C-alpha cells in the first residue's frame, strides 16, 4: 500500500453506466477505487449504481470514503437501482451535472466510457480555469484512449491545440501510475487559459472570456 497524503481531497471520476465488454475495465474501476481509498481521497461521480459507476462508488464507499453522486433526475430510474451509494445530489440536466461535479472536485479521472456525456474538452476547460491548472487523467486501460490521444496530438501538430493545453491531459495504464502523474503535475498557463474566468449563470458554471462574452 502506498500510504501517501494526496494533494487532492476529492476527485471526480467519469465512468459509464455500462461495464464494458472486457473484464479489464471492471478490474481497473475497482483498482482505481482502491487507490482513492488508500490515498484518503473522496469520490465525486455521476451518481449511478450500475456499470463502472456502481463498481467505483461501492468500492470507495466500502473503503470508508465519502461518495457524492450527481445525477439528472431524468436518469435516476435507469441508472440508480436499489439503495443509493453515499450522498446523491439530483440536478435538472446534464449541464448542471457537469458543472456541479466540477465545482466539487479537485481533479478529474476518466475511465473507459462514452465520450459524448462528458468529453475531454469539458474537463480540460474546467481544469485550466476553475481548478488553477489541475490536469485531467485518462485511465488508458488496454489502450482504450489511444485513438483519442493520437487525435489530440495531431491537433497540437496542426496548431489547433497549444502544447500547454495538451499537457493538461495525462494518461497511464494503471491507477497507481496515473495518480503519480497527477500528483507530480505542475500547472502552467498559456495566453488563452490565463484569460479564462468562471461566470455563474442561473446557478450553472459556464466557462467565459473575461469580457463576459461567451
């Protein structure tokens, strides 16, 4: 066990309501939960009790850490079964879900899952502005995120993403390796991220320029 005091208090884990086809995805979810417990980090997640969400939340809760699930009311009948795990906060829609998860977390980790529900650009925006440069960790189980990382690197090569913004995203094949990178990450800001501020509109967090024009 790596008994190290983490600089993170609460980590938002993005994971799916499906378990995926490979047993390695489920094993990675449980290992990530164990790493959170060992480092005494609380969990913020999507609020479901099925799929990888259920595995992570139950394991963290069983390990004695606080679990906060944030879920749209419309998804509760489908994604919450039986007794809820930890604290469940119901919100009105997916936008509020993302904003509340970002508001509560010190860092982000993504397990294999669908990208449309919570994509990497969302997490990077939250990280660079709201979280003072905290990076985003991709748990790249069996190369799941290889294609995405190649796409991002191509965007850097072609001048659409700055090298500083690219360095916000780190990846590793195991939870332990990923946490080492997250803990060692030193924030840096390019001209764009330095000008971003957070505006709160209708109780929802929105990433906007300093001028106030979205």
